[in-house]
C-alpha cells in the first residue's frame, strides 16, 4: 500500500483522484485549506507552510492545488499566480525532498503550450512552450523549477498537462455550455466545426494513478486528453442528446458569431468557442501504454446524468 499525499483534495480534480486512489488500495492523506477528514492536513498555497515532518513516510505527492483565477490582469495578479503556483509548489517540492518523498506528480496545464492550435499542429509535450497568460506562465515556471530540482535530487518529477477538465458538477465555461444545452432554445452553433480536446475528470484520475510508479514517466512532461476531439457543434449535440433537451442547433456562419461577440467585448469567449485547441497524446499512449478508460460519449453521459442528480437533490 502506497502512502500518497494529495493536495487540493477537496477540489473538483482532487476529489476524483482521491476516489481513484482509494479504489486502487492506496493510503491517501488529503491536504487542503480546510481538511474534511481526520487524517487530513492543512495546506494553503497562500500561506507559509512547514510540512517536512508530516511528509515523512509519504511515497508520492500529487499536487493538484493551484491558483486558477486572480481578480484582474494587473501586475499584482501576475505576482499572485507566481506566489501560489510557483513559489508554493517549489517550497512543497523542496520539503518533499528533505522528507524522502520518491515521486512528485504535478498537475500543470496545456496552457503552457499556448491558447490555440488554429492553423497549426496539435500541441504535444515536445513543443516549445508558449504560454500567453499569467496562469499559463506560472505553470510553465513551476514545471521548469521542478525539473531543475529533479536534476539535483533523488525525487522523481512527473508533469501532466491536461486541457479543459470536465465531469459531474463541473463549473465555469463547461457548466455554461451544459446549461445552454439543457434549455428549449435555438443555439446558433450548428456550423461551428472547430476541433478542441477535453479530458473527463475520471480519465485524468486514471492517468494519475497510472503514473504513480511507472518507470518511464519520471522527469518528463505528458499531455493527456480523451483522445477524441470535438467541435462545438458536436459537443452541444451530445449534451443536448444526453440531457434529453429540446434545444435546437441552427446554422449561423461562425464569422458572424465572432463579429457579434467581438462587438460585445467578448472576443476571448469567441476565440474559445470557435477556435481550435487540440492535444496530441500519441507519445503518452505509446510510451506509457495508457488509453482513456472512458469514451467521450460515456464521459459526457455520466457528466450530464450525475450533475442532474445532484441538482435534483438540492
């Protein structure tokens, strides 16, 4: 039985990983701002922490905790990303080295590669990183710092770059799409044939468990996805189907949608809706022998079904 410390254990991704670890027979120590379990420990990215003694005996750390949003795009906010996603990550890793932790798994982001693959090849782990926002840059800096630590210590580093993660009770943009797909309205995205990669939270959790001890995973960056890219029209069509919704996709030229959203000051939303963001996981599959256990159809069905169940019980 492995003893595993999981940061961000109460978060969307952390909960799925903890569930998978427990099913795998691992001894999980959840770490979060407000531990909910007797064996949990306090871990706050925004505060100084001294965990070396508590890390003694831990074999693997899975670091999912991160600062995802700051208030604005100011210099102060750039620093808040650095403080939470770089400085705190490096401090945790250094304390882990002192405690004799064998492997440190870091959940990074495909944003390290960039924001779009429109008119270019899908992102891969061998690409030259090109983060375009403060969050992506902070993840990139954290990756570099961790890999530097691996060169001077015995602790192995595994870096995972997922695209947008979805699953039951997902929030933010994906939740907004689910909400739209559930309403009896006309949706003007029937001819949006872009390609975007996503990953079901349970597929991501499965990959994390897969690399807990895999010898070829150490000190490298790995891109992951559901391995089945979807256009916006395909995604909405599946969400409508699984929600048994009366929403109807209608054909509106994508350029018109972009112009309208840009006029409304929502160009960033237009880029995410209409643009491409594909992830190449061929290297991950070939070297590590991993394939996503859930298909896109299964994943979206479970996402809609289980999210609806929670709503019905609230």
